C-alpha cells in the first residue's frame, strides 16, 4: 500500500501466551537439498497461502548458494506438520526457494536464467555460473548438502493457537511478521481465501481510499474484524471482561477456516452488501473520525478500526433483526462520532467488552434507532 490508511490502536497490540504451547512437540532432522526440492515439487512441502513473494536479490541468493558450495553452516529452517501430514514452511522460505530456483535454472526475482552473481564475493570456481554449468562434483555437493530442519506439531487442541505463537516467536525473516501475516500462514483454508477475495472488492478499495493492497495485510485483518466483531454477540468472548484482540481473531479464524460453499457465499454476501450500503448512505468518510474547526468538519484520512467494528457490527445486527429500519444518513453518522459514550468506548480500553458493547449499541441506536440486547 502506498500509504498508511488504517489507524493503529495501541490498546489492541497485546500479545499472549497460553497452555497450548505445552502441547507443541518438535524434533530436528537433516534434509538434503535434493529432498527439499523433491518435497516441494511433489506438494509435500507447502508455503502458506498468499505468503509474501520471493524477496531476495540475486546477490543475496548467490551468497547463500556460495555458502552451501563452500560447506559453511546455514541457519535451520522451521516447518510445521499439518493435519494431512504435509510440511508447512514456517521460516526459511527464501532459502528453500533460492535452492529450488538454482537447481531448476530460473531465478524467481526476474524469471531469467539463474546464474550466480559475477562478483568477487562469490568463489571464482562457480562465479557467474548456472547450476547446469557446475561440475558433477559441485552439483552433487549442492544436492546432498544437508540443512537442519526443526519440525513442529500441535497435538492438542486442534486449533493451531500454539502454532500462531510459534510463528510469532521464531520467525527470523528480514522483518517481524504482523499478526495477520501469521494468520495467513497458520490458518490457511477457504476462509483465508475469502478474506483476500473480499479485500479486492472495488467498493471496499474505494472506502479504504487505495487501490493497492497492503503488503502487511492490515486491510485483510480489517475484513476479518468485520466478521469477528459482527458475530461476537453470539460468542463466549462477549462474556469476558476483556479480550485479547490477537487471540480473539485467531480463534475466530480457526473456527471458520474451512467454510462450506454455502457459508462462503453467505459471508461474502453479508460483507459486500454491508459495505455497499454504508458507502452509499454515509459516503467515503465512513469509518473515519472527525474534528471540528469552527463550523468546518475535518475528516481523518485514515480508517479507524474500532469505529469500523462498531458501525459494521451494528449494521449487520440491524439488517438481520430489523431490516425494515436499515436506513441512515451522514448526519446521523456525525452525531454518532460526537456522542460522548461512543467516543469513550472507541478511545479508551477498546478491548474491554463493556466498551465493545457500548460502542456497538450506540451505533445501532443513533444510526438506526434500534436497541441491542446482549442477554
């Protein structure tokens, strides 16, 4: 995304640790690059759906292969055992794809013939050479060189909450993964695909104010929040005093990870219809806060996630329970933003369930004249 268009809420950054980590088992094994490439080609080794693309430069990739040819130690890779006994790449995707590309002859970075960089940093014995141009001994060295793999498996519960925490703690990439990037790795399934499909919807991109999807998946997380908070009234979390946002979203995504076709289409319809309705009735400033300067209204440039949750949740509730009252205006939206109870519930302790109820209730009352019962 060219610019940051979604607000960050500091009170929602809390991480967590729970007993699911006790149920993670792990073991180490050495795999040859021949085995790794074969596993990847056969589909036994998977990268998470829609994971970040290959990002190493030719120079970085060449130095890695140079290290392997020299017999130098390289960092371990981390894999997760899936329910169907495959291996999911947790950490090490760049290294695995570099070797896959080199042995197959095409560099993912530019889709050209993969020849090692012709620089003094690369050993002269293979500098500037493709795999096919190496000696038989050098090819054999690459194929048979081992890399240590640490393989994780979550025994119980079968919800990957422990795997999320493993991703969060051990990822050693060039940048720390954001929560939704980790969910994309851990909770892959039809629901994850739906989130990405909806994130590309034209009306949604218009509301966000950018045609470019966020490389860190902040916009995808917002789509997930739409469903999670719209359903919170019927979930156990509503009876807690406080939620940890990351765990709440993890649990929700796990619960719906494998949608049926009917569920998939139903969720898609609810999201598109709700966003279309709010875009039509309130306009492009929906989900944004405001400030008054004398008689002028100055709209925030960024979408506020907490306001987004409240307005969408209230709209979904009213549409399902009182569809005849589903009508609103920009003036009512402004009234909501300036309501003291709503402001308090969207700015202080936003993960407190009392504040969650208050802001959704105020949105339903002010926008639609409907009261929500949380009994």
